[in-house]
């Protein structure tokens, strides 16, 4: 049985039978649905693993059933199990990293995507369970909400700002989210402008992860899967290329100004950057 199925079965079983679950409380699905503001049908689908629950659903369930965070803790495993099998090892390492640096040539980095942007990106793969993939990607972003999240530095090619993923409104909201990080203590964003011309990472996007007690890792993707390596020579080459890309990129402040300009000119809104000044 795939791990994803076994985790979902555990959650469904706990929802239906584990005290003080639905049956133990004498609640019908429709009654519980009224309490946590959803349909009884949805609860039935989650009980039978036909539907992947969201974190919000799990937190409301804990509150309604008095389960002391059981479902809120389990949902992390459930959502991680929805990630592609080849991606799960990277997601686990990403969650443990103390420093993340990334260069993205085509898309906004996954940890910075809005839900609508992520949905448009993930839909291109025509997955069987788009909702589950989107929920899993949003769950990954929780590492940025920790009391002490990883230090993170993202360099985005200017093409990322111009590619209209999901349409005008989705892009407007996505660029606004990028600007929100201009005042974020742990995250910095730079843009590699078109005028930089040829650069050291024309081969594509990559992520570098650093840890307190483990070797550095580099992660890349091809058409159908991802690859991690801790090979010292590969790491040194990746760091050299990243340093060159960073040197060619705009400053954090100039990057925010470019994002705001593209947001106005292409997507119809000019944000106020005065409240997003970078320290």
C-alpha cells in the first residue's frame, strides 16, 4: 500500500471511530459538518480517503471534537504524502534547512507562491488530485511561519514577473505577495533583469540548502523528476554560479521597485512601497 494511502486511511479511521471521533460522539456527518462549516458529504469523502483534508479543516475538527491537536498534527503527514514521490525527499530536507538560496528562471519559487498561482502551475501537469497537490504546496510554506524560519534568498529571473500564470488577477496578487516579503526578516528577493543578458545559470533553476549538522545539498529538476546531491565539487560549482547570478541581479530595493512597476504596467495596480522599506 502506498504511504499516501496508509496515512489517509489512518486519518479517516481516526475521524470516524477514534474517541472522541464522530461515532464516539454520536454525531452524524451532517451534524459535524454544521459544527465545522462544511458538508456532511465532505466528511464522508475524507473518512473514506476519497478527499484530502485541508489544514483548516483539521484544525476546526480538533476544536469541534476536543481532540487536543490530533488531527492538526496528522495533517502535516497527510499533506506531505500528497507530494510526488520523487519530490518528497527534497521537501523533507527543505523543511530541515537553516539556509535556502534559490535561482528561479521560469516560475516563482514554491515557498513564495500564492494558492491561486500554485493551482495554475500545478494544473499544467493534469494531476488526478489538483486540490491535494495545492494543499501540499501550501503546507510546505509553513516553514516560513516558524518562530525561527530558515534564512532564505530567492533570485527570480525578470521573465518570472512577465509570464502571466493564471491571468491578470492571479499575477497581480502574486507580485503583491512578493512585495510583502520586502519587509520580511528572514527572506530576501532579488530580480535578475533582462539587461543582464547571458549569465552563469542559463542552464536553469536550482536550489541550495544548508544545514547546521549536515552537508550542503543542491537540488535541480528535469522534465519528470528532481535530483539532489551533496557532491562537494557540484556544490562549489553551484555556489560559484549563484554568486555570479546574485552579483548580476538588482539590489533588494531595486528589485522591489521593478516588481512594483511590472505590477502596475502589466497587471494594473501600483502598490505603496513606502510601507515595505527594506532595513
